[in-house]
């Protein structure tokens, strides 16, 4: 049983309330003095005039101090959040950039990851409270479904909107006047991962090299462009794409385990795994370690994002994880804020700011 003890402190009145009472009292005394004399137009005692003026001035000054100016706020609508450590890092860096500039960050997280309907709900809530914001960021999900909502959202909101992570419109001319994109292109990330794999596998001269791509239905260009580069660079390459892992470590683990179980230890091998984010790359490493099969004896893994845990594992050099395509969240946050600020100040701004990813392969690994 829990017993609650409620203590009610004595009421504390704001200073300006006390001054208001004093002003009223002084005025009342002066009026009473006049009425007592029986002459309504009798001169008010001289001493009351400067006192009353001083009290009124103090009252107005204190009320101005107690009237807080509204804080500047920026919204950030995410597509996902559960166990998405790169995204959490981006939020942290955006918060830091905004805080240094005296702006508060309001985070809108969907009830379900990568759900267009959940995002549309947050967009409507932001429009309802549009006076609270000077602008915002949107990391859109299922853009083919959400696009009409995004157009409507920008039109009704009027303040600047910066999209990131996923480009919401196919052409620059389709962007609303108050919208822009800042980020890394999925196709560039997939292309870079594909080139790294070709540079790693081609010198080995392997017959029919076998690559598993562990992916999500979001960012399809990552897996599609990687596969295209592999087909161009490796003769008779065998590519298997598993796109149902939703950037989830446990799903990637299951996908790799299932794939390895289908291979014949006597004649098959798995040469490489490309995971379209680092969380799935960690799941792939877990699965390869658990398999302990000749099929995976020389398997290498490359991820995407450049999270601290993955870079540390790459530097250690004792796991199949050899590289990751880095999306620098610090640089992304700085660039996104810069574009938002320019738009807010009605300065000319590019509709698309494309950042270049890089491959991190640590200090101990070779390859492209």
C-alpha cells in the first residue's frame, strides 16, 4: 500500500500582483479623501502622484519581464526510430545544431516504423499547430503513398521544410516553393558498396562469386544499384537479394542463417554479404559466427551508415565485417540546418543538396 502525503505550500503571489494591489490602495485612499471632503473635484494630494506613477511603471516593467517571448521551435518527423541507432545519432546532432542557435527541436516519432499513415497523422498535427514552428525536417516513408500528403502539407504549412534521407520528389521542378532536400542518395550508396565488393572479390579470381544482399523495402536503390555494379564487374556473379529485413538486426540474422542452411558445404560458398544498413550488418556477423560452416569461412560483410560500433569492429579486424558506406550524420545535420536557415531568411537556396558518401574500411583491411 502506498500512502501519499500532500503538502500544500502557502500561496506565493507574483510581485506585480502586490504592486497592483498597492496602486489600487493608494488610488482608493486618494478618492476616499476627496469624497470625505464632500468635493468631487477637490485636488488630489500632491504626494500621491509620483508614488502612483512609480508604482505603475514598476508594474508594467515586471509584467514585461514575466511575459515570456515564445521560443523558436523546429519539428523533425521521422520514418522510424526503434533500434535505429544512426537515426538516433542524427537526431542528437540536429538537436545540438539547433540548440546552439537558440531553437528547440520537437521530435515526431511514428507509432509504427516506415508507416505512411502514421507519418501523415503527425503532418496534420503540425499543420494544426503551425504557428509554433519556424520550419522543420521530414524523413519520409513510403513516399509513393505519402507524396500527395507531403505536397498538401507544404502548401498549408508555409514555413520551410527540409526533407532528408529519402528524396520525396522525382524531379526538382516538383518541389513545393518552401521545400528542399538535403542528404545522401540511395543509388550512390549502393554504387559505392558495389565497387568495394568488386575490388575485393575480383582479384581472387573466384568462379561464380556468390553475394547475398540483405535489405529492406525502403531505399531500394541501395540493393538495386549494388547488384547492377556487381553484374558489370564480376563474371557469372550469383546474387541473392533478401529485402524483408526492415533494417532490423534480428531479421538480418535470420535471413543469413536461412540462406547458409540452403547451401551445400561440399560445393557452395558465400563470398560476401552486403547489408543496406549497419544494424543488419551486425546481425549478419552474428549469423556467420553462429553458422561455423565451411560455406562461410571467407565471407566478408559490408554495411551502410558508419555507426561507431561497426567502425570499431572493422578496426578490430577479427570479424567478417570489413567495410561500411558512411553517411556522416554530423555533416548532414549541419547542412540541413544551413538550408533551413537560408529558406527561413528568404535567401536563394538549391532545391537539392546532395552529399557524397565514403567507404570506411578501417586500418587493417584491404579492398576498394
